[in-house]
């Protein structure tokens, strides 16, 4: 393989696409990106880009046919044209067929149930009363498609909540009284080689239902880590996925591990790998889709990742207050995504704090939270 003559296509030009390009360029690959925003973060470093909607079949065809292999950083894209292009001999990873199943979370659940993969009891919702009767209250209502970063999830605690329930196609899950939320990044290349990264712990801001902190490694015992790792590997081998996958899990108070959701792409829970592991999830994804040997996944140093989010009342062009103070803290690594507009709870960047002592890393992360903010340049912060 001559990297200069090899072109990778990425559908989606957000921060995940940008970080994939940064790793691809280390190997001197050329990268073509498609995204509907002319100011997409990945466009700043891509070799070539196409401004088009994720369901523009002509432009998706143009991207795929120009590239040696195509991947994506977002799941809500046109899988119909991708399937046609794959059948014509184009390399697209993960496969459009797998993406079609995974991007619909109810189909994910169906795949798990049919293959005896432990997950919470669930059903598609046609009538909220019937679902409440079968699953009990409270139960969790989720959108089948499109929900992410806390969107598309609603806990129905009583029948009074029915009037606030999500619209569109949804499914219900039996409420799991879990101890912790865990995640594992797993990679599989086109030759069937599989490697998993360390098990991490996810802490959530339950007011906004968005991931607030990633702790690597998870503060659970070795037996739980091994159970989570083997379960994640089983999922990806079963689905024959190629690329990097993010698998989110629940650890119950009884010590059981349930699969919550699977993402067919690089994932927020794997950002720590950039500084903490021998190979980052982004380099691993490039290796996997290009048919290269997978890299070592050993943890070099413990770390904590926190998101830089737009504050509740912030709209407009962003600036970052407190960067100097944050970067004075030993072990702080700053990642600004390059988004040109801030709005409430939008991910504008992340910070990885590394330390040989995970408790010290957590302490430092709390200092960073008190120091670093994404704010709007506009005086009037009302959207």
C-alpha cells in the first residue's frame, strides 16, 4: 500500500471526523469528507470535502466512488445508497447492512435478544398504557432513531408523564437499577482480528442526561472488567463488524452486566485513548478499515475525560475562558473541536487529565470544570 495513493472517505465532518483525519494524516492517507455544514470542523484539515446532506445520494455516490474505502462518524445517514454502492464492489466499513440495524436502537435490541446477549427487557411502543402494564413503572422510553447526547431518552415515572412522552417511533425498556454505567471500545479489522480497549466508567449529569465524565480505567474489580470485555467482544464478533465500536453497558447492583447500546463508530467514551493508550481509538479505526494490523490497546496511564459543553444560556460564536489556568494544571490535555457556533449543552471540546493516581486525576478534573468554560462572544446570550 502506498498511503499517498490511498484515499479514505468519511461521511460526517464533526469532531469525530476531525480526529479520524488527524490520525489518517499521520500515515499520509488522503481524506475526503462529506458534511452539510460548510464550516464543519473536519473540513479545516481534510484534503477535499463535499458540502451535501447525509441523504444526498448523488453526493454520497461521488464520495464513495472517489475513495478506496469509506466510513462514517455519524449513524443517521442514507444506508440505502451505501448498500447499493457496497454491492457494486466499493469498500464501506462498518457495512451499511450492520449500520441499518444499529442506527435503529430497537433493531439493536432485537439483535441482542435473538442472540442471547444480556440486555434489559424491552418492547416497541404502540400504546403507553400497555407498555407500562408489561414493563412496570418507571420505565425508559427511547426514540428508535436519531437520539444521542441525552436526546431521545425519557424516563416515564408515572402515567402523568404520558403527556410528556416522546413522539415518533419509540420503544420502552424496563428500568434498570444499575450501580455504574460502563463502556468498552472494541475494534475488528477486515481479516477478523479483534482487540478491545480497557473498560471505562461513565458518570452522567442526570439533569441533562449527558455524559459528564469518563474514568479510565473503571473503578470495578477485575472479574467485572473481564465480563464486560468478553461481552463487548462477543457482540462485535457476532455482528462481524469492521471498524471501531462503542459498547455502553449497565453494571447492576447484583454484579450483572447488561448491554445498553452499541455505536457503530468511534465514540465519546474512547476519547481517553488518545493520551492514555498505546493506540488511540481513532488510529485503530483507520487501521481496521484499511485492512491493517490492529495496534496495542494497553493503558499507559490512568485518565479522566470531561466534556466542554455550551452553557445553558449561551448562543453565538464561541470563545474559551480559563484556558491558561486549566493548562497550568499538570496532566491537562485540551481538545477544542473548532465548531463555529455555541448553543446549550453542545459539545465544544473535551479535556483529558492524566495522572498515575486516578483519584488525583478526578480531583484535577473537578478543578478544570471550575476553571474552563465555553462562552459566547455575543453580549446578548439569548438565542
